[in-house]
C-alpha cells in the first residue's frame, strides 16, 4: 500500500512539473513609445512604419474603388446589354488584377526593407538584443507589441501593466 502511495505521489509530482513547464509567460512592449523616446535613432524604423501606413491606405482606397465597381456591375446586370456588361467586366477584372499585383509588390518591398533594417540598423539590433535580454532574464516566452502600427487600435485587447516591459527596455537602453 505504501509503495502505491509513493508511486502515486511521484507520478503527481512529475505531472505537475510537466504542466509547470508548459506555462508561457507573455510580455508586451509599446514600440511606439520606445521609438518616440529614441526619436533620432529610430528614424529609419518610423519611416518604414509610415510607408506601411501609406501602402495600407492605398490598398484600402483601391479596395473601396473595386467594391464600388462591383456594386455598379450588379446594377448593370438588369439594365445593360451584353457588350456593355462585357466591357465593364473587363474593367473590373483589370482593376482586381492591379490590386492583387499592387499588394504583392508592395508587401515584398516592405518585407525587403524590414529585413534590411533589422540586419543593418544599429538601433534596431540593439533594441532587439535588449528585448531578448530582458525577456530571457525575466522568463518571458513571448513579447508582443501592445500597439499595432498599421491599425488605429491595439492588436492586444487587454493586458496587465505588470507584464509591460517598455520602461525596462528604455532604462536598459539608457544604461548601454
């Protein structure tokens, strides 16, 4: 009976250790705040974020234009003759193809610039190493941005201020 009890306790201890290792600690960082604190050093990053914003605005404009053309096509279905509808469909197709190509080209361009920035900009590399160091020393498994630069709102719905490492990153950067 004692052997079974010891075996059960050992099994419970092992299982609890396995579950304890499964817990993921998450931290958030407000990169915009870091960029504004290091305004001069972060110019290249902010320029890339502004370009992303401009591209997203242009994609939205082109998408809205395409939606309007699709709405007009629905109106034409009942009243237009076949040649007019065919010409309209060709225009619609060309606009859709242009939007698709625009998105692919711009995304590739921004990704290329982001890769060049992350491998060539001293500030970005220092920021990454600082975040990595803080995360590893504090036991975080994941650090996410608390503010999404391409949207008006935040990509995080809620987070505890206890996991925000923004000020720690700024202090560590000040120290280095």
